[in-house]
C-alpha cells in the first residue's frame, strides 16, 4: 500500500518551519526560514517566503505530497483563513490543504487531548480552544482594536511608559525609572526616550525591557507588580471565556500555556496564573508547551487521516525536536 506524505508549515512573525513527513511518522525534510505572517507581508509576500522553503524541502524529501497543513500567525478572521486557503491552493504544493491560525498548531503541539485550550503569551497574546465534537473557540487578536492587552511587546512598552512617568512625576515613583535608564546606558529615562525618538537607540530594543519588568516586579516594586498582575488577569480571562464558550469549565480538559513570556515561568506570573486557572477550572490539567508549533502542524496533518497512535506521535515529536536543533535560523518565540 502506498505511503501518504504531508507538508506541515508553521509560519510565525519571526521564523517559518516547513516539514515533509510520512504517515508512518518518518520526517523526511525540515527547513527553517524567515517569518511569513501575512499580517506583515501580505498574502502574496507570505506565499513567496513559504514557496522558497517548500521547494527545497520537497526536493530533499523526494516525494509527492498528499496533504498540506499550514498554520500561520496573522490568519485570525474567517475571511483571512478563506483568502489564505485559496492562495495555498493556487500555489499547487498539494492536492488537499488545511489552513488556520498558528495557535491551533501550538495547541496540538501541547496536547493530544481533544478537549483543550491554549493561551499563548509571547510577543503578543491570544487564545484558542477545541472540543472533541468539533467546536472551537477563538478571538480576533487584532491588537487594541479587538480589545487585546498584553504580550511581551506590550509589557515592554508599559515598562518604558511607567518609567518615564515615574521619573517626571506624572505617575507614581517606581524603580523601573532607574532600571530602564541604566539598561540603555543613560542617566535619565527622558534621555532614553529622546534617543529612541532620534534613532540613536533602535526602537526594536524596547522589547528588551520585558525581562527587566519582571525583575523589578519580583523585587517588590508596586508599579511593575501591577503590570504583571494585569497580565495574569488577561491570561486567565482568555482561558476562562474560551472554556465557558466550549462548556469545559466544570469538566476535565487540558489548558496549554505557551510563548516566551509564559515559557519563562517567571515566579510573579507562572504561579499566579496556574493558581487562578485551577480556581476557575478545577478539573483542568495545565501544561507548558515544550515542542515547537510545527510539531503540532505535523500531528494535525496526521490527525486528518486517522487517529495517531502513541508510537507514531512520539516518533514525530522526537524527530522534530532533533531536527529543530539542527536549524540555523534563529527561532524567536
């Protein structure tokens, strides 16, 4: 009997993973490249980035692909899923395709449980959920226009905002002021703001302030602690609302936590999040994702064909962990 083959894609803001595998769990090719989110590149630009990775992956694997499973950041609304699915079909990489938001790949990477919720807090924040009966729960995740709050980039911006206001008196005094100034080698936060405005400090470096915010919060600063406490509430609110929509609050399910901010397990965030989740969903198992989202994309492709045996799932997870360590492109969550 002919062995079927799949193409799995995890397209993020900072990197893209492309995997070719077989239904027996063998991984035949793994290629990593730059980010491919259509939110920043547009659909044609995203397809171009992925095509440049798919072609060498297929050449390495030396097989025809039966199924494509593509999960991408920035594919949030139903119309975006529809548009990207059409573009993927036009690209001709496979006869059949699945397209959705990258959080579904992350969720599958975290658990095989059919009743599950995933909250990611990395550069941004988002949540999805699924039930065994096929129902899903999701949020638009369009930034402030859809009510989003939090994520690493937002936390870093708030650290700078509070530092500036604490220094000039518009806000309460905070140790963030001295810490932010020192981090950038300046005397005052005002000097930091001017240097960012003038381009002397690249604006992207603001992101460096997220760990500093947690350091100051864990040192007892009320202002920094208030920001982290709000992040706890946002993470828990997303999980609670998704679970309520799927009727999971009072039944057993898995809550998967992922993204760089949550994976860091900072004491000011991890403990309060887990405690609050246990309070609202006492029957839930809480997991931190260890595998990369492309593992979830590969497993979702296999799920499309049949129930994946524990042996094949374990084989895919081990193989992709080993292959991921060989990839040269910097993986930033």
